[in-house]
C-alpha cells in the first residue's frame, strides 16, 4: 500500500483527501490511499513519514514556508518561490516542490485578456506562488498587507482603476471566516476587473460576491487546486 496525505492544521474541510480518494476510485488506482495528517509540530515531520510509511505529501497552512528547513532538497521552482506544497519521499530523502504556481498560472492566464496589473491581497505562502507567476508573465503587481508599506487603507479610486486584477490570498471568506472579506473599496470595481480568490470553499466568497455585484469577472480557487493536485500526483509517480 502506497500512502499519501496532507499535512497542516484543521484539515476537516480540506480539498485533497476527497479529491484523491475519488481519483483513486474513478481511475481504478489500487493499493494507494490518501489521509489527512494534522501536524501540530513541524519538527515531527520525519517521524510522521516513517511511522506511516508515506510516499508523498501535500502541504497546507501554516507550513508552506515553515517546512523548508526540514527538507533535504528543493526543486528549482520551490527555491525561487520560497514555499512548498508538495513533498516527495525518495529513499528517505525529502524533496520539496511547489505545484501551486502551475495551477494558478493555468487558471489566471486563460482569463487574463488584456489585463496587465494586479493587486495581491495578503503576503503569506500562497502569495509567493502568485507573485512568481505574475513576475514570469510580466504582470506588474502591488502587495497589500496589514502593517506593511501598503495597507488596505491605502487603496484608493486611482489604484483600483489602475489595477484590473485583484487576487485574494488571505483566508478571509473561507469556511472558518465565511462572513469576512478583504476590506477594499468595492464601489470602484467595474466590468474591467478580474477578481481571483484562491479559496474554493465556499464556491463564492463575500469577496467574489461583492465583485460580481459590480460586474467584475470572478474566479475561485477550485480549478487551481485540481491542477496542483494532479501535478503533485505526477511528481510522486515520476
């Protein structure tokens, strides 16, 4: 039996376990199983892998950045991004990858049209993959984060007019914070805007709901997640 899984905290509503369990059933992949591993101390990573004979892991909050010192090697994309969401166990060697950027790029670029400037809301591990994709595709961006050089209170009408892509990388609007949303001036949004929320559950966050109200094109993170999951599977089975 090959064991795969997801590590993080509070994984009850996670996407990965359901996705891979359905994938194994649909594609008749036998002798493979996927589990959630609530990991409260990242230093327990290697003992968790040995104890459960794990072949590959996905990584979610709050460990995408914190996990790096506990790995033996990073692939080039993960090094440049500075965050890991996939681990391959290769003869006891732990190799870190990032497949978030692949999923995000596929989802965003297919809907980009002529939009060339982006506001990134939040600056955690998920934002790192977003910035990597924007840089590679020559899309100018500004990061909005509390207690940094640009805070939410600095977003004005001119900025909203200048930046046609707005990407939420914060947990605001997720199931745990379902009634919350990034505090941006939504009244300045128009049909020229694309609002991308990396959250996938609920399907439409308050951020996307308010964007739609002002006729923006909206995307959630579901397609991004599906693609990054498939890319993880490829890495584990190279």
